[in-house]
C-alpha cells in the first residue's frame, strides 16, 4: 500500500515589521528665515534606544524638540512636514497630552525650585488630575525606584529638589518624566553637565529601560551612543545622513561623511 505523500509546507509570509512608535516624514524646521532641519525622515523603533549624534549646531536638539512640540515654544520657530506618534500627526494632539505621552529630560537638571522632591515627581500626576494621596505616594516611590534614586532620598522627600547633587537632580527629572508613564522618553544631552560617576548612573538607567520604553537620546558623546543605543542616527548640517544599527554605524557606515565624523576627521 503506497504511503500518502504529505504536501510540502507552503512558505509562510514574513510578518510585517512593526510600525515605529514615532517617525518624521520630510521634516523641516527652523527659526524665522533660517532653516535648521532639511527633509528629515527618521523612524524610532518601539521599546528601543535610538541615539542621535552629530557635530554642534547640526540640529540635534531642534530635531528632538519637534517630537513633542517643544520647538514651537521658541520665538519665530516653524516646522513643516510631519511628526507622527502611533501613526497620527502630533499637530492634531493637545500639546499637554502629547508631552505626557512623550516625556523629556533636558541637558541641565531642572527640578522645580519651589517644590520638594516628592512634589517634583508628583507634579505631572497632579496636573493630570490624580489627587489620592496613597496613589500619589505609591507612584512617586515607584518612579524614584525606576530612576534608582529611592534609597538616596526616601528619608528627605519633603526637602527641596534643588538640594540634591547634579546627578541626583537629573535622576529626579527622569523620575518626574517616568511618573506619568510616557510611551516615549526624549533625552537631550542628559549627561553633558554631569561628572563621570553621575553619567555612569544615568547610562545604567538607560540600559535598564531597554525593552520597556522607546528612548531617543541626543548625545555629543559617541562612546555613550555606542554603549546605550541599539540604533544610531547621524545628523549633519540639518540633514539626516544615515541611520542604522549602532554597531554598523560605528564600524561600517554607508556614508563617507559618517566615517569621517566618527573617526574624528571633523566635528
């Protein structure tokens, strides 16, 4: 009796790549008659760290500030093109709600000067209507733990945030951003004002957040980009030169300008 032939398994279609959490399409931005960004197309993968590198004045900070509409707060600022969050233009979103979903940590630590450590972390939660004290305490503690700061401040939560060291203040700002549970966390050169020990603590946090948050970090420190990011984008004179996996960008870039910058020929 002949054995029945089993049909060959049909090749399975490859799953579609996940949509990026955020992306820019033909993004241009500037101030007055000046153009800073020129048709930037860039996608940010979900729950991954993307570093943006480039020489001073190339538009890195302008780019990151367009992602949560902070750029438009500057005098004479303008944008054209698109910034999308979950496939939807950020221009149609309420800026306050957008900045809850897309948090930001700035170059220099900026705790609210008249607020305690507790109030600094709770500020966004209170602004969004949370008044229950027990829930506030729970979320503040969780945020401080995620920012690796709880053990250092748990006995002085009523003290001023400005009374902390520079590195602690920056982690306090990270805790403040994390408290409202953003989808995306933007960091604009968060370690440039910190000493090496404080920088290492912030980098440890970024490594812990991998797989949990979509993170975009602007950094002038290429070693930092290599240590913390999965993807790196190189920006030059407002133009997105290339973006790809960090090991590739640092070892086998596709563009000669990227190679020249990374090897120190300019910048």
